[in-house]
C-alpha cells in the first residue's frame, strides 16, 4: 500500500493503534466516498473488530493513503 510521508511520520506516530489491514479493508469495502475540494478522496468503512467507522483519506489517485482516523461523527 502506498502512503504519504505525512501518513508515515505523523499519522501513524499519533495513532499507533491503527492497523494497516483496517485501512485496506476500508479502501476495498467502503460504504461512502466523498471528493474533497483539493481532490483528495475520503472513504468511510466499518471496522467490526472495534465497532467503529474509520475514515481513510487518499491522494487524488485513490490509492496513496494520506490520513486515517476513527470518525465519531460519521452516521451511515
């Protein structure tokens, strides 16, 4: 999986509990997507293991992960 330097040096440092398999799962099995004004793409998916919704943000190519976090405000 491709990731940005920001993801590797900032996101994963602040959120070491995130598992790469969760991120891959959301990218393959998302329940909603949204394109941001800057072209990045938001994907939301459910992670049953923790009973939460994970938001994964990719670069405009749709595959390079830039950010990921549990989105407490997301409602399916």
